[in-house]
């Protein structure tokens, strides 16, 4: 009636049926998203719509779409003001021939209802035509930009076509008159394209909303949308140069500090994140990238260099300069492709056609060494003309545990596996019996074995589980683990051996 007796040849056990409960919780860790890149930045920013409406001075006429941008937005991205013309093609002037009235939210808000009202040339007689001859009951054609309610929400895309459909084409289809002008049409589309080309299985896109304020405020609002999203592990904020002037050292330092703070805060809440960053091609190098990295000093922040690269635009059959944050997107995509324990050192990067000549000429060995030792993740051209990551480092170079981004990624992944797995074991709320510590230990070991099997860690040891005496409702578990340390150096020594064998010299013989 007790437990099942031990049956062996050394002891006698009478024949019979013996039943016991030896079950332990079966723990299946929730999948941890390690192959998704999260891109935050400007998209095309809007959809366009054109319609014909009848206008009056006494009552406004509502536009069919919500979230209309009733005035121009400086951006990024830049959005033009609505255009109103008579059916004869005469351009009407805002504030003279017509005006907009916005209800249920401000202009550009997804819930905003925008109405158009005809104005009169005579303030005292609203029945009079407008300065351009617009009368009550006339029809006008209005073309405007708008956004729907979900446009700025985080959306996962697994194909480039889906990104283009949502946020517009990556590059312009007509070459700009100024050959030095940017050919990037939608930054978030180009960054997503590069991340996918370098191996990311999917891209979580978070477009910044121009109505949130200047660009720093727009990025801050985007970070808040992914605060509790487990998919967001590898972040690429696009530090575009625009209304916030992201080319000055002070402003760039502010943007880097913001994303660093977001990653640190998220990690404390159990959402391990690493941000891959790069500066705009217009960045003022008076404060070099080495100084930026030293200022940030974070194992969760990668600063990519160079900040000027060439990308080929097939639509205009020419290369164009792109910014350093697109290099950051390539690095994040490549890391997402790798196993958790594999870092970025010596990993090839695609999507770029080369480096501008001034940049390539500047990248001497001593220059690159200074950047790398300061915590800058440098990409360089090899002798085989391939762009590779020189050393996959973070901006915190104090020890190998903080400088190697693979080690930070291992710790983040293991934490999420244990967190989700132990939550899924269903032990919380169960009564603490004599077997509870055994059940907790069994569940934890099962998760650690899975981590070893998935090559997240090399091994684990010292698994200890105990019930705390101060608070008997707490079961405490501890363990240690061994991560895979990246091999960064192979030292080969050789010497010249001049010994070629014994040689003899014969003396000449004189003839007798």
C-alpha cells in the first residue's frame, strides 16, 4: 500500500501489481523569438486619396477618410498639405477659398474627422463667392494624405513585398536632380529589406508617427509600443537626420541614450534587448564615433561604423550613399540568422555595393583599431572585396562578458526560456508538498537540458532548490551555466629553417 518496492534479483519481492505516481511536470518552453529584427523609423507615413466634394459656407462637408493631415508636416517623413482644385482645375487657396475643421482628434490622428468649409471674399456676407470664385454648391476635387488606425502599430512582416505594400518603396524610381541628394523614399522599408537580405526571418516594423512631436519624441513613442513585446529583441532605431537634426553630436548622443535606457529598462522587466545603431551620413564627426561609444558604455548598445555606404538603386541604375543605421540593420539581420551563441565577428554582410572613396581611404589599420577598442562595431572590406564585421562588440569594453554581444544574447535567451518555461509548468499556486522542491528542480533541469540541446549554452551545474525559511511560500532555485565564448584569436608561430642537410666540399686533386 506504500510506495513501489524496489524489484531486483538481490531481494525478494512477492508477485503482484505495484502502482506509484512518479510524474513530474512536463515543461515545454515557449518559443523565444531570436530571428526577428525590430525596425523603428519613418515610413512613407501615409496613404493618399482623392475625391470630389460639394462645398458650402453654412455647413462643412466631411471628407471620406479619417486621419487626414489637414496641413503640411515637416517630418520625417515630410507630408504635403491637401490640394483643393475646382473641377476646372483652378487651385484654391487655404484660408481664403476654404478652410478645414477637424473633430474627434487632431489632424493626422487616426480617429480625426476632417471637414471642408467654403469661405467668402466678404466676411459680412458668407453667400458671396470666394476670392477664386468658389460658390455654395460648387464641386471641388481634393487630394490629401491620411493614415488608418493601425498604420503606426507594430506589425510583423515576413516578406519584402509585404513591407513595400504597407510603407512604400525603399528607393526613389526617378534620380534626383542633385546627385548628392538621398535616394531613400521610405527608410523603414529600406532597413527592413536589408535586414531580410542578411538573414532575418521576419521584421517587426514600428513606423514613427509625425504627430508625436519632433523625431526624438516620435522614437520614444515607438519604444513604448514594444515595451512588453517578446518579439522585440534586436532593435534597429533609424536615427534619420530631419526635424530633430540627428547630425549633431549632442542630438545623436541623446538618441543613443534614449534607446539604451529603453533596453536597460526592458531587460529589468524580463525583455532582453540589444539595439543596433548607426549615425546619419551627414553626421558631424567633430565628436567621433569612438567618443560616442565611450559615452554610451552599454552592453546592450551596438554602434555601427562606417556611417556612409553605397547601395545600388536598380530603378535609376546607379549607386547612392546611405546612412550608417542601414549598416546596423544588416548587422542585426545577420545576428538574427545565426545561432544564439554565434556572434558577428568576421561575419559577411550583404546589400551594399561598397564604400565611398573618402571613407575607404580613411580606414587605415590604426584608425580601425582605435574604433574597435573604443567599442565601435566596425565593418571593413576584406582582401577578397567582401564587407565583413571586424569584431562584434558592444559599446561596453570593460570585460569579455560585456563586450561580446553574443554573450549578452545568450543570457537574454536563457532568461526568457526559463521565465516562460517555469510559468508554463503550472506550479504557481499549487500546494507545497514534500515533493514540490523535487518538481521545481525537475522542471528547471528540463529547461536547462533544452537550452543545451538548442546550443544556447554549453553546460550547466550546481542546480540547487530550497524552500526559504523566512517566507515558506518561496521556492528558491539557483544554478550556474557555461556560455560559448567566441574564439577571437588564433595565434600561429613559425620560423625559418635554413638547415637543408649536410654538405661537404672536396679539395681539388693534383694530377700526378
